[in-house]
C-alpha cells in the first residue's frame, strides 16, 4: 500500500489540489502532502528491501543504509520547517484562517507526515497483528520501528 500511496494516491491528490485551488490558499496543505509522499517513498523502498532480503535478492546494503540515514535527516529538516510554512500560509492570507485555504486539511496532512516519519524511524505506530497488540499490552509502549532497529544495527 505504501507504494500505491507514494506513487499514485498522494501525487494524484497533489495534482488535483493544484488544479482546483489557488496555490496561495493551499501552500501549507501541499507542503504536508509533499512531505507525506517523500516519507511514503522511503517506507515503500524499505519494505521492498526487506522483501529482497527474504527472497535472497541482492542489493547494496551500505548504499541503502546511507540513503535511509540521509532521508531521516531530511525528514527532520522538513518537519522542522512545518511551523514556518504554516506562518507563510497565514501571511499569504493576511494573517487570517479562511475556509477556502483548507488550513484544517493542511494541519492533518502535516500531522500525517510527522506520524509517518515516527512510524518508520522511531516507534511502530501501526498495530498490524495480534502479536503487536500483545506486545503493547505486555510492555505498555509501542515497539521500536523496524527501520529504526536496522539503522541502529547498521544492517537491513
């Protein structure tokens, strides 16, 4: 699903928003969607590599570890820019929150981007199966994300 969302649904939404709204009104929303796309691309790439490791298909481990470490840093920069983009959106709209500028959707899109980053690089936010639920009940906290473990161990 990450691949579908990264390359089809979120880019389609991005294009639709550009075609149906003024860029001035949806800048913050577009930023959130773009950050989501970038994080989802990283996620689908990670799961593709995990599949490769299961089927013994070779890939360059060192190159991909470097990719994910750089991606994590880029994500943190982009997340850090969210408040500035929000302020820029307000500035563009004379410091008013207008219904037509879809600010609520922008907040949700940016929040989703942050949560996706956390889900891949910090804690597994998704409870995919019964063992995830049992882990949560037993330990009273979320699992460390698979990618976070792999980056710590320097191996995919």
